[in-house]
C-alpha cells in the first residue's frame, strides 16, 4: 500500500500585497497555484492566505493589515521565488494567456534546466524551471 501521509514543507515564502485578492487571482489562474485558505477582515483585507503548488506553498496577505509582520514588511521591496515545473513551455503558455509580464522566455540553461521568469502584478519575480534542488530534510 502506498504511503498517503501528508508531508508539510518546512519553508514558506511569505509575501504582502497592496491588492492581495488580485495577487491570489493571478497566482491561481496564471501560475496554477491552488488556493487552500483565505482569511479576510471585515473590511476585505486578506489577513492570511495559503496557496499550494506541488509539495510546497506560499503564504500571503494584504499590506497594511496590521500586526508586527505587516509593519516590518511595510517598506519591503519585491521578492523572488523559484518553483519546479514539469513542462516549462506549457506553464509559460498559460502565464502568457493570462497576460503575465514575462521577463525571460523559456530558456535552456547551461546546467541542464529549462527556465522562464515572470513578474507578478506588484513586481515580485516568479522563476519556473525544471531544476529541482535536493534537500537533506531537517
């Protein structure tokens, strides 16, 4: 029988957006994330959201939602994240169909990966490629 136990990732990129609902829409529709949870305040700000991709996930929320993390991140600039995808060209095509700003088209790298990079609505860079780093766990 196959092991069906869930394994939780041990690292979660965490981003804050001026328009977190628009970010959730773009990340799910254009990049293929799956919305797993979204918690909103009464005024519609995203307090916390989790979006899954493969065996990983990102957490995000609205800028100015209150709390220490929001205060610390208030002036933070764009971030970048790398995600492993099986078919870079198909993933790229989906992003293009959703009007994503592609900053590097699918490109074969010297180290054997095929990658592309895109900018989200608020300037964060999302890198998608076939290279899958090994980890030792921990």
